C-alpha cells in the first residue's frame, strides 16, 4: 500500500481513508521514529467474499467508523453519561 497521507507535524494525528473495491484502506500517522521520520500505520477493513463469514459493505463501513472513533480517543464506557453508538438497522422487508 502506498502512502496517501502526509502529516504536517509530529503532534498531529491524521487518518486517511481510501475506498477500494472490497473495503477500505486506512493510514494513521503515529508520530516520529528515532530518525525523525513520520511513522504511518496501515490497515485494511475488507468485506468478506464467502457466505459463512459474510461482512457486507454496511458492516465494513461500521468497522471503519469504530476505527475512526478509536483513533481519535472516543471509547465506550459504562461510566460515561453519553456514548456514541453505531448501529446497522434492518428496515422492514421491501417487495
């Protein structure tokens, strides 16, 4: 995966998201290494191809949104007065 983000400073947290045919590519800046180079971690959220472990595009998008929240420090806690929920809601059957 080639880098598609370019952080401005070592204190910045920057997340880049690229939609690909079967999911999302994500890059996150992680400060500097010992040589002063910006470290970038990479991950893929992939939709599954098989029926048994099926992750459709909505579930992949849901996982992407959870990753965004986690990257920027928003975590669920039973001690919080408010939390962010990301749900997939099934609508009534459409003919």
